[in-house]
């Protein structure tokens, strides 16, 4: 039976999801892309055709949709007979799209936590403020909802689960490290929508330390990491989605997230924040025009998609896990390296979009195959990680494990004794 | 005979001019203030009354005026019987206001060179592009027009003339140094209207070197100066109005302008310029709104007038002059020190506005007294400097001369041998 997939959103991640679904349309069936701006969906469809991404001839169609409108989304799910909805639109849409899935029985996949436009940095755990309130409804309706199935959150949640299951008797800490060691040709740019990107860093930094939530300020804590391929990199303690589910689902006292920022990024960010240019609250010009500074900033900054052709270098994202095995201390780093240029050559995307989009498409495939079709709401660490990681290795995202200075591909490793 | 004065503009400099004219209204007569926003004129008038700045009871009146409208300005000059117009409005108004003076015979004073909104950094000498085209008309009509009678341009032009006349047989170089060593309580602010302020630094830097115009980039050349009161300060070669007249009127091979900028200022400026936030060209937001980034930046930045209450520290502006006297090398520094807090206590202004406004009021007084009523168009260096500097010493701006490490007030000095 064909699943039929409805992709919601038409940005950089949707572009990747569409290509990866197209490369697997024998299993996934019809592919539909919906956004407020159907022209952007159409551009993705043209790109899929141009690059010959379709596994076999099949339906690939653009739709105009305001996904805040639950009834309209429900109608589109029914009209397209989509059994899987991949929500890679704005983070403001999650709850509406999830509701439409609950009404239709379609499976739901997303890659980022729900946000309300006027609230930045709510009380942890963030999922409990929105998505988890629908857990019982999903279970009652037998609806599969996989939350946060991008790279981070997503793949790093699977890494965390894998470490706990296969590498450690006891895990003491998980440090998720996200480094983009790529270079583009612009003075400054965000890797995705500036409006959403900057919001990540303007609130309180929440970390899970000593089995409790601890608050700090952005750029308050920094640490240098010596990483494969990208070398020594400075990263900063940052609040991030996955901490909010991992802290609840895994028995690990310390779970932290570290994001790499260049001095240049931090400087530009600091200037803009202090001037008030990152504000989502409107100001009035001397001429009486009312404008939101963050939206004007977005207008002068490069479109992140425009960076892809000139992007060089690699990303390195993974989990530093410490704990005990057979009575001995152990430390491993489970990670992926993604190459901006290679991603662009394959499907016209930079590595940031690529690493976020491939896992979402992989999750859809695992649902279609029944392996992850769990008929309830889960975060990725609640699912078996090996099928996910094995599938992605063939889709462009290979997992490696570094231990004692040696880097070994996950698939090539001997199965752990207790696996 | 009363002169009656019409002040055009209602910003920080107009505030100072109004107070200083009020302190001398026995000679100047009625004082009128006109701007597009009469409420701002009214606020200045209230401040004059509150602080008791009027020398004696007299007329002090606000008017609504679009000074781009020559006929309206002409009518207001006639209605107020103003014999002196002090133009301290936007730099875009000069040519219109000058035209109204030509039609009415009123004397004209301004403090900055004319600018066209869409042209930044025209061909030197800048005055020749606009004001000097009316030289013959002024002479024919017997209209006094004193261009650039603020501090810089203005007082520094008088310093240059004084040096050439009284201190040197031959002047080799004049370096005008403008340092604001003040501190306010905001993260970042411009000292006057951000829109105009930033325009000063986004074009080519023109300097007069080796008797010709040389072009450089902003922040390309820096130099550390050891100055009275404010100490060691770094300043950057900057284009500025006064070079464009001094180079034509004085026989000096090198005339340069140096403006002090903190590393912090340069950093913020550089980020904003590189992002495109200093652009006067409109951009379109994702929501379709058309906005000028520079106007939005102005809206988020502090109103310069709001800085005054918390401003501490001093400005130091003056001319380093090198040359020969009696066969020997000579180097002097003619300068003023102005205190932000003292200016605020006296009339509610910070020192940047104070140093720009006092000279314009002094020029008006010298016209009223007939000393500077030359019935033609001149720049300040074409006028006798000593009456101007002596008058200002009593109005809050004292001139000092440093030579061989000794600082002496100009007035206290023995008259030079050939004076």
C-alpha cells in the first residue's frame, strides 16, 4: 500500500525532504508539498525533476495551504490520501498540523518544537507546554506522531538512546555538540530563517544538570572541543529542544547542548541584540511607519538558501557520552560529518538543511515500513535507533563512533556484545 | 535697531541657539523658531522660560514651517521682520533657506554644508556644488551669508585663520582633531540625528594633502593624539565640510580632519554597514512592507537629545598647526574643551549640541553688531577671527592655545607682536 506523503513547508529543509522522499517514492507513493506560497513548492518540484531525484515516475504536486487552518489541512490530507504528514514549516504550525493528523489518522513527523509567536523560552520541559498535551489523544486515536525527527533534535536523540542501550552500563553525561565549520561568501548570514534562528538565542539557556533544570545566559559558558575532521572548535552552552525530552526519557544526570559560534557571529549577534534590532516588537519610524526590527533585519540579511552554491566545509554534530562499562570509565563520541559542497552537488542544499531534512524523510520511510509506526506520540529516543541510523547511512548521513582516538563507522562495528 | 532672529530647526542645536539668542535678546530682539513640528519649537521655548535664559522680557515664538518651501520661508521672514536667519535644520534645507534670504535681504547663517538626500559625498570642493553658486547673487543683493558657523566647521575655521595671521610666517599643515571623550549610559548612540550622522561616514574620505584632494576609505588612517584634558585619543582621517573651504581660502598644503571613534563605535558601525542597515535605499520585508533600513535603525537607536542628562566627560576640538615662525619650526594646538555636564546644567544640552550652537548665535550677534555684516557670502575663515573667539569666551566656549606643553587661554595671551 502506498503511504502518500504530505510535506508542509517549502523552505530549505522541505527542499531536502522532498528530494529524499522522491528518491524513495516506490514505497512512499504520491508526494505533495504545501505552503502559503505555492510558487516555492513548485520551485522544489522543478528541482526534483531537474536533478532526476524521483526513484520512479510518480505524483509530485504543489498546494497552497495556510497550515494554521486545521480544517484546510485536514481537507488536504484527505484529498491527497496522505498517510504521513511531514511538518517542516514554521515552528508556529506544529499544534495545528498535529490536530489535523489526529482528525484524519495520518502519521505526524516534525523536526522542531512548537513555538508561540509571542512567547520566547517557556518553562521546561518545553514539550509539556504543547505537544505532550496531545499524547493521550494520539494513543486513543492510534496516531503515530514522531516529534523532533531532524538532526538535532532527532538523530542526536537516537545517538543518546544507542549509547545508553549498547555502549554503557551507566551514562553520566551527554554533551551534544553542533559545529558548522562551513564557510560561505557573505559577511554574515543565518543558516536558516533569521527570524526563527535568532529567537533560539534571545531567551534563557536551559540545561539539564544534576538531574534538574539550570538556567544560564547565552554565551555565558564556552568550551573547546577537539572533534573529528573539523578539529578544535569553540562551542557555547545553548538551550535546545532535545534536552526537554531526553531529560525525561533517559536516566542521565547531565544533558547539555553546545552550539559552535564564531567570534564574528557572536559580535554581530551582540550588536544587533543590544541595539534592539532582534526585537519582535514593532517600533515607529520618524515618518510614522510601524515596523518590526527583526523583520527588517531578515529583509537585509541573505536568504539562507542563497548561500548553498558558495558554501564550503563541513558540519560535525554528535554526542559526547561519558559513563561506565564493565566497571571502567568510558567516553565515546557518536557523530556525523556532512559536507556542504557534496550536499549541494547531490540535491542543491547546504549541509544545515541536509542534516535536518534527511532524518525526517527517513522517519517517514520507517513509518511506511511499519518499523516506527508506533500509533502513539513519541520522541526519537523512545524508538529503536539502529534501523534509523542504518537507513540514513544509505541516504547520505553516516554515523561514526570515536573512542580512544579511533573513528569507526557505526555499521562497520562489530555488534556490541549485548546488542 | 532690533535685528529679530528666525531660527530654523528644532533639534538639539536649535535648542542651544535659542537659549544663546535669548541670553542676548537686548541686541537681537524678537526670537522666532520654526520647524515642521511646532511642538518641538514650543518645547524649546518652554525650556528657555524655565531656565530663565531671556536677558530681558521679549518675544519668543514658535512657527510651523516647511523650510523646503521658499515662498513660505520668505513670508515668515517678512512677517517676523527677521533680519537674521539661523538655519540649524536639516542639511537638506540650506539652498531653500538661502534663497528666501536672498529674496528678503535677511542675513543667513548655517552650521553645515548643503546636502541632497540622494547624493552622498559629491566632488570636492563640496561648497562649489551648491552654496558658492549663490556667491554673486549675495554680493549683488548685499546679503550677508555666513556658511558653516558651528564648531566644526566654524570655530575651527577661525582657529585656522588666527594661526595663519598671528602665529606663523608659513603654515605647513592644519590637522583638525575632534574628540568626544564623553560617556553616556546607553549601549550605543549617535551624537546627533543618526540618519545624518551615519551619512558622514559612508562615502569617500576626502583630504587636502600636498595641495590636492586625496581620497581614502573610512577608518583607513588612524593616529593617536596626546591632547589637553582628554589625554591620549585615537582619531581617524575623516572627510568633513571645513576642508572644502579652508583648502580654497588658505595657502596651506595639508589640511586634514580627524574624528575620534571608540573601538566600540567602529565595531557597531562596521556591523551595521556590512549588513546593509545603513542603507538609505528601501528594502521589502517578507510581509511585503517597504522600509528604509536606516530609518528603522534611527527608530531603535536612542534620541540623541535623551542622552544629555546622563552625559559626563568632555569634548576637545581644535587645530594642530605646524609651520615656521621667525625661521624656526613651530607647532601649536588651538582648542576648546567643553563639558557635557556643565552644558546640561546651563541650558539642558550635551556638549556636542552646545559647541555647534553657541558659535551660530555668536555669528548672529556679530552680524547684529555690524562686525561680521559683510553683505556677501563668506566662510568663517574669511572673517576676522578675534572678535568671534572673544565673544564666545563669554558665551561658554573658551579658546586655549597649547605650545611646548603649556596651555594658555587665548584672551589671556599677550597680543602677538604683529597682531
